């Protein structure tokens, strides 16, 4: 296997983008990434795009070809593949791109993620997202995504004594970070009271425990490490990749509060990277709900089970803390265009490692991403370092 | 859910018919045709669950869509059946009465419908035992 | 002899007070309650209908007695609120009690007596040897137009009787019917609520048929009212059955145990069968039960029933399912707004 580096990154501003269509979002992010890598379209060998549900959000399938076409690369007959693993589609698209370059199959590869969610109403969105769970045996029982994570929260709080305030602190911290991220959907700090007094969505989770509905796209460009300096002075090396699956339904997990696929994917990524937890300067974790961040911190091995709430409360997960989590603002403040989120995590990590994360910069050489599909049926982790 | 798709699992949903691996003794509801522990060595037979169990975890859903809009707020829970298998279900009870460990039993209810002129789906839900 | 092998009733948990309905229409609730002899009525949960009520009642009957579902050769459900206009309620019940596929099934409609018509059909099938067991159900989520007199009583509930001739808990000595074409109450196709003839539903309709069938029965059996321990009459309200009993010479003591309507309302096709279930909840071997149903349109089915020793034997476990009074006691009162939501009077966009 060849060593692989990220040579360019691009990301649209996340939010309710009424003016942007699905394909425009992708083209915007792709163009930014190309510009960043200072390459032209003809140099690209292959495209992977993570997308959860264009079929239901914009009634469009065959996303790989569509994107190749509107990126102006259909004339080159470029191979273009759509990757789907619910909310982990982006992270998985990155892993496919990484594998393509590492294997020697392709040299310059785009890993992208895109989701256009606001062309349908909230009810349809709720239903589309619920399809990331087991439609046959969870969907029919009336699950919603907040509901599933709320059941994790109920179990977790019952077993580990996590307080409502500790949970709220996750959102407060992420909004604080998001306020310093020009691409974030929400750029306004909030207080504990904002979270604690927000509307109940699925007890014990409230509106401010949940990531929002968002449009957005992100794209990154990968190249073999030995060619990376042709394009950039600051290539960011992929140190490790780990992917894992678990049961599609939450009820089939041995432990409701442990996302076992996170444990497995994290361990695989660490093993491949050959680094320790203490070497990691920050993690972009999949905080689709506040409780998800609490579980992720523990399941990735940054503290023992039951301790992430206290860690958060003490400010250890904030920028400047012992293990900063979601310097970008996470899904909570950046927004969560499902297919794009995994790539946005890579975008933030590259910005941080290059030293380009103005206002929220963490001084470190190694960062990590953690992208979750469904309630943890798919998890993809990547570890990156300065080359 | 389309007519054929619902009908295919109708017996399972009406009567809590799951499966049982006679090799390792595990019970599966929702049914599995393949034992994840024994894999090809597993021998799978049908099993009708007694319909009693207890709440493992729960939430109160305050915002929902489709068939569940009228029921909101409602209790959603993961239930462990006495045979050891777990499933997700709407629990019919006062929203402030549910607790972890609450014993429950099965009841026959409407699960939803395909609009006012479409097929009606029936199946199993749970109430406090 | 053919008889009842087992029985079960089901009443949804929700109740609304007659007074609360009267409040919405600016009527005098106390007066209406007293006039009707009904104080509360049962209403379904939002995910309950005639099919779910029928299944719960049938399962209650199955819980009380070990009946091999494979031996159930017929399922008949009487109701005037079948969820489908076309597609039988009875097949879902059959499937949910494990009786399918070797069985016959059909839905009945004869206003409030469709359930007892199902009992009669079941008796015929059992007596002729066509089936070992037949399940007869009367159940409704009764419709009454908002503001109409029916709204004060139209209720939800039902009962199931497993009919057979192997060791019945109660033998059905005889049944007979009295039927004419009498337009006292009807619901046209595609209309959500029935219409009725007001006071015309009384003397030429309910009383003529209930008394007609009952007298036929007493004549045929050579019995007099005092020969019976209990009597159950169709109970659209608390007044009609009391009046019919007195016209026929039955005492208040005989009808009171089967008078479920006071805190249940009129469960239409379920009404007389829920009344019979309430009587069976307390019956002893040797007790003789007189029952006459009534269905608008109009007809009455009379039954002469004798409780056997089996009811107290190991073959039967009355405690395996809740009694009618237990079902009535487990209740949650709601206001008219919640009632309207439960009854589908709050219309959502599709
Ligand atoms: Zn096995």
C-alpha cells in the first residue's frame, strides 16, 4: 500500500441554502478543493461522493454520474462512485478514496460529500433519516432519530449518573467553537439555560441537544504522499483508517450505551496509525446529538465509560482542554448535511493540522475524525498527521 | 409500507413469531433466518414468544411524523422479552409512568395505515403488565 | 350439547362522562345521564378499532381455556364499525389467534345484534358437525354524530364466545329469533354516522322485537321468568332493558349483574354479549341465563343458557382474563377534546 495525503480541501458554508441546488452545492465545494490544491479537473482520476438520500431529498439517484457531469468531468469519462452509509456516507467516501489511492489504482482522487435536505418538509426529513435505522423493526414502531439517541441517553444517564447539565455542556461547547467557524450554520454562542429550556424533542433530549437540518457539501483531494508536494507545501498524511459495522437496530446491541462499532473502528485506526490516544490533539466526533459525543469520547478510548460528562463539564473537551472535541463546532453548530458531514470533519482536521483554523486553532500534529451512520451500525474513523 | 411487504411479516407482527437457534439456544425477535453466533452451524426454527418482558430503555417522543403524529407524545422503548430477545415498540401507557425495568405484556393494536383509503397495519405493541 | 366453550370481553381504557359531552352541547348532563341511565362511556385509544377489540376479546377467551386454534373452524365478527367496508375483520382475528388457514370466516352486520347472529351461526356449524369450534364476536367502536342523542351512549368494546360441544362451560339450550323490516336506525354507505327515528326506536322497534323474541323463547321452553337466575337484554341505554325486563316479568335482581351499560355505554354489536360476559364472570354451575339481543332494522335473538360444572373445573380458568367489572374499573377519564381526537373527529391532512 502507498502512503496517502490530502492535498486540497473545500467546503461550502453550511446552513439552509435556499438558493443552492444539490448539484450546485457539490460543484461549489469541488471547485474550492481544486483551487486549494491548485489543480485542474483533467488531473483528477476518480471521484467518490458520499450521499445518504438524494433519492428521497431531491428525488435523484445515480449521483456519481450526475456529479461527474456537473463538475465538467463527464467529458473525460471519469469514474465516479456514490457511497452510502447513512450519516457515515462522507467518512466512508473518504475511506474509499483513500483505498483507491493507497492501492495504486488511482492517483488524484476526490472524496466528497453532499446533502441537500431543505427541499423537503421537516416531516419528510424525519422520515428519511429514520430510514437509517431498521425500517422493518424500528421504523414501524415509531422511532425517530432523536428518539433512538434519547433511548441511549436514558440508558446512559441511568447507569452512569450523567447529569442533564453535563449533557447540555456538550452543546454549549460546540456552539462556542462554531461561533469561530465561518462555515458553521450557527455562529452564536449559547448558554446552559438555552439548552435546558429548549423544547423537548424526545425525552431527555431537547431541541438544543440535536444537530439541525442542513444543506452543504465538502470535498477533499487525495494523492499519493510521494506526489503530494507537487501540489502543496502542507500535505496532510492519512495515518490510519478504521471502519466497523454493528447491528442495524439499536435494540440488538449488547450494550445500549456503548457504540461497539466506534470502539472497533477507533481501535483499527489507532492500530494502523501506530499512535496512542495521548498523541491525538483533537477529534472531530459525530455529535448528531449531545449524548453521541459523550459516548464517542469514551468509546474512542479518551476516557473510561461514564467519565465523559465530567470531562466535558470541566472544560477538558473545549479548545485548550486536555482533549479538544469538535473544534469546528461539530454537527451541533456546523449543521449536519448528512452525506457531507464526514468530509467536513476531514476538512476541519486538515485546516487544523495546516495551522489554518483561524480563531479556533489547536497546536498539534495529529488529529482524528469519527463519523457514524445510524445509531452506530457504521462507524468510520481516520487519523491524520502533518507530513 | 407496501401491502406485500407488510403481509410478508404479518404473522410475526400479529403473534410475536420469531425464531430460535436450537444449536446455541438463542431466541430472535425480530426473527433472524441466520444465527449470528453459530452461523452455518445454527439450526433455526420458528418460535412463538410468550409476549411478556421488561423495559430496557425508553424515550418519550414529542415530535414525530406520519402514522405517529396523532399518538404524540408517546412512549418508545426497547423491551427485553422473557426469552431474552430485544425489540423496539411503542408502549401504551401514561408518559410519566414508564421506567427502566417496567414489566410489560403484548397487546394487539393498529401499527399504522397507508392513508385513509389504504391498507391498515396491525400488530403487537406493549402495555404495562 | 352445543354451548359456550369459553368467553372473553375487552373494553378500551378511556372513558368520557355523559356530563362532559353535554357540556359541549350546552345540555343538562345530569338530566341526560339520569334519563338514559348512562353516566360514562368507553372510547377507543387512537390505535384501537373493531379489529383490535375483537382480537383482544378472542385472545381473552383463548387465555381462559386451552383450545387448539387448529380446531377452530370458523370465525364470525358482528359489528357496524368494521374498519374496512370490504375486507373481513374476521380474517385478521383468525390470523391473530392462530386459527388460519383451515377455517371459514365472515363479517356480520345487523346493527346491535350482529354478535348474537354470529353465535347462532356458530351453533349451527357446531351442531351440524361442520366445525369443532367456532368463534363468535360482537364488537364496535360505535359511531354517534356529534351533538346527536347517540353521542351520549355510543361506546367501544366487545366480547367473544367460543362455541363448541365438547364440555361447554354453559350449554345453550335453545335460541330463537324475531325479525321484521323496521326502519328505526340505519347508516347509509359512505356515511360516517347513523341516523335514527328518535322515539320510533322504542315501542315499534326495541320493545316489539325484544319482547317478541323473549316471549317466543319462554313459550317454546315452557319456562317463566322466575326459572332464570339471570337475564340479559340488549342495552342501548340503562332504561330500555329495565323496562323490557319489567314488561316480561323479570326482576331487577335478575338483570342487574348483566347491565354493563351504566358505566360503559352502548357498545352496539358488543352490548348484549358484554352483558352476558359480565354474568358469566359470576355464574355458578346450574345457573340459568336468559338473553335477548336487539338489532335495529330490526330483530332480536333469544338464548336460553345453563351454566355447567365445567366453569369451575380445571378445564376452565376464569381468572386468566379480566372480568367485565375489572375492565370497567381500569379507566382513564378524558375530556371532549381528547375524545374528539381519539374518535378521529380531529382531521389531519394526508
Ligand atoms: Zn446459534
